[in-house]
């Protein structure tokens, strides 16, 4: 039987799920931090600025940014599997420091290490999943990463409610559960094969220096255009989502909801809706329907959700509407599409580096605002911050809706050929688009041999 150029063996859903767990670990870390900040603040007698530093240097912002810019190029040079061999070991070290933290400095170092580890792992997971997924189910597979990311906060807030009577000990136990999950995932990943499409690319081009992919990213106009587009889609939205992820209990307090169990209950509802929308919305329809339309629905719903929370009276109905609308919008919105489009719009030789650069930019923006967000929320209030929040969400809506790429149903090799004019085959040969199409046609026209 003839072998199609660009065909590859997929590792199936088991590999997808084990790799997607990087996202559970990342979001779980953010929620573990979010639900423990006030307890650490009381334990170590620190102010709002020190709290902001804990948030901004963690997995939610600068820590993850540093990990991404290191992990992306490493992933392109040494392979996707290389990251999975080491990132969770660093993560577990950071988590242990948080579990046994006896000082502010020890806690800060633990948060930084966990941030670097997840920053390296999350872009690698999106890249690996997209490269191994079938073209007609790529959104469904990439959506698994978003699904895992959404389950993390839902479980995290539920654990926070259950552990609340234990005070700071309960928070330490929540961090400890992340250590156990990371250890299990690290063990499961040891048997994963390397990405086939990356191996083909490496066979054709050889080994590049560490920053080769990053350098190439900024040397071609189509890469710069794609990065600007994805920055508009993800970094602007994530600047808002990043504050919500780690400071949302404080936002609820600003609206009058001061009960911690009620705050956490609202967040469980948010993330339950995100899980449902990811599975029944993005994973089911992003491979079938117009992606700009699906993206626009999610992005518009995010704007409405925050406008209601900021400006409407803080009633139970208002809070429930926000939780449901923001949760659904997050399931079919910017982060899920970012993971998909970033894997599609860049060539294999620097796909992970692109993820690293963009993740760096997004988390730097989150980190800069995170330093001052608690102070601003206390000093000027949520309504005064409303213009910034809604402006960022509106820009993300416009960018993603207007300039969404037409990539649905296409193989990564096909997209790369359309965008760059060359394609790497499974034999490690780089061909022009015309040569690749001629080769594909000759294989289709060749009569299949009867099985012996």
C-alpha cells in the first residue's frame, strides 16, 4: 500500500490526556496560590505589594514567562519529549518548597520554580498534542489541554472549601496533592514517543543552535504578523483572565461577597461551566463549524459577563450570571483557540519557540498588572478598573474575529506549505509546495499492491 507523504502515527487519546495534564498542573498551581495568599499574608506578616510579588513571579505570570522562553527553544532543538523528562522534576521541587515553606523567601522561591516548570511544559504540551493529532480532530485534541486546564481550578477551589477548617495546613495539603499528580504524570510520560513531525523536520534540517528558532521567528514578515495576531487574541484576554485566576476572590469582595466559601463556590461554578463549554462547545464544534463565529461568541460573552459584574448591582442573580457567562466564554474563547492557532500558524522548526515567545509576552503582561492589581482594587475599586478590563477584552474580540485564519481540517504540513512554500516529508526531505503536490498526486495515482 502506498504511504502518504506527511502521514504519521498518532499516539491516541491516552498520550493526549497525559500530555494535557501540564495544563491541570499549571492551573492547579495558580488556584493553590490564589486560595492561600491571604493565609500566607497573615502567616508571614506581609503587605499587598509582597502578595503581588508572590502572584506575579509564580506560575501565573513572570515565572511561567521565564520558563516559556527557555522551554520553547529547548523543545525545538532537543525535541518535545525532552521537556517532559525534566520539567516536572523542577515543578515537584518547587511544590515541596511551598508545602514546607517556613519563610516568605522560601515560599517565593518555590513559586518561582513551579512557574518556570509550567512555563516550559505548557507550550510543549500544546505543540506535541497538535503535531500528533489527526487533522480533522486537531481542535478536539488541543481542546483536551484546555479541558485539563479548566478541571484544575474546579478541583482546586473544591479542595480549598474542604480544607478551609485546617487553615494554612489545608493550603499546604492542596500543594501536596499537586506534587502527587505531577509525580504520576511524570511516570506516565516516560513511555511517550517523540513527535513524528519534529523527527522528520530534524532529519531534514539537522541540529540548530539554541536561539535559531527564535531568530527565524523575527526574520520573516508572516511570522511577525502571526505573532501580532496571536498576541491580540491571547495576551490581551489573558491579562484579564490572569487577574481573575489569582485575584477573583478579592474581586468578589469588592462587589460585597466577603464569605470565602461563597467566593470559592462561585469559582467552582465558573470552572464547571468552562469544563462543560470546552467539551460540548470547543472540542465538539471547532473542527466542524466556522471558527471565527465560535470565537466571536465566546469573546462577546466574556465582555458581557464582566460588564454585568462591574456595573450591575451585586445581587445573587448578577453573580450567578457572571459565573456562568464567564465560564462558558472561557471554554470556547481565547485560550483554547490560542493553543490551536499557535500550533497551526508556525513551521515545525520553530513552532515551540513561537509558543515560548508568545507565552512570555502574555505572562509578562499578567505579571505587570498583578504587581499592582491588589493595590488598585483596594484604592480605586472595581468600577474604576472596569474600563481597562473591558477594553482589553474588546480588543481581543476584534482581533480574533476579524483575522481568524482558515486552517480548519488541514494537516499541519499542508498549512506550513501554504504559508512558507516548503514542506518537510516523512522521509526528512524538504520540498517546495509544487514538488510536494506532484509527489502526493503520484502516490494517489499509483495502483495499490494487493496484499500478500
